[in-house]
């Protein structure tokens, strides 16, 4: 991977297909962290998944969720590849827990943009119909009010527990 000045800043490896002995799921690995403490060291990162290989000459078909997950995981890889630090303990995804997901979630949000969706096709090479994209977008906010209320209720219970001290709490 090169920066805008054409300087190599890291190596990205993509391991997309399932095989015997491979962990399930999708993830990003850093095999070597970028650092400058002992001299310039570039990072080596990978994105890994378990897609099923297609027949020769046929496209690999991914579910919506799998494709969105790859955008998320590639965000982690970009995080590692964008690292420019002295200490390896601060390199790439070695960040505070509440920040480590920011680049990946930011990248994931691009998945459902028109600029990306125009590249998604069905098994025959046809673009995804706008009606289907509209359904997917409408479904994205389904049940969100319940999720908000559930989070607020959990926060209220959490605050009551933390502020109760030695007081007995009635669970009703």
C-alpha cells in the first residue's frame, strides 16, 4: 500500500475464503505494527473472511451482511495502514477501546451509499433494483425506538445500582 507520495506505508493481505482449520467469521489482523522507535517499521495487516469460493469463472456472491462486514473490517485495516507513530503500543488498532471502532464504523457507513451500491450486482450481473435498496434502507431503522428505550432503561437501572450504596434495592 502506497501513500499519496507513492511511498510504501504497509502491506495488506486479503484472505477471503473458507478452508479447513481456519477460524470462522471475519476479522482484521496486524502481523507487524508500524513504529519508529527502533527505526522505520511499516505495518503488515490482513483482512480475513470465510466466503465460499464460486465455480471457476463465476462471481463470488456475498450476502448484504457479509459485504457490510468486509467494509467494517477493511476500516480496521485502513486504521492500521494509516498509523504513523513512534511507539508500537500505540500503532494501528492499539487505541482506546472507544476509539478502535471509529475508523471501521466510519468505513462501514460508506457501504450503503449510491456510489458503492452501483457496484453491487446479482448472480446475473444486474444491479440491485432501487426498490430492493429502498426496502433495505427502510428496514435499517426498524425497531430502533425499542432499542433506544431498552438502552435508556438499562442506563436507569445502572445508575440506581451505582448510586444505591449500601441501600437495599427493590427489584420490582
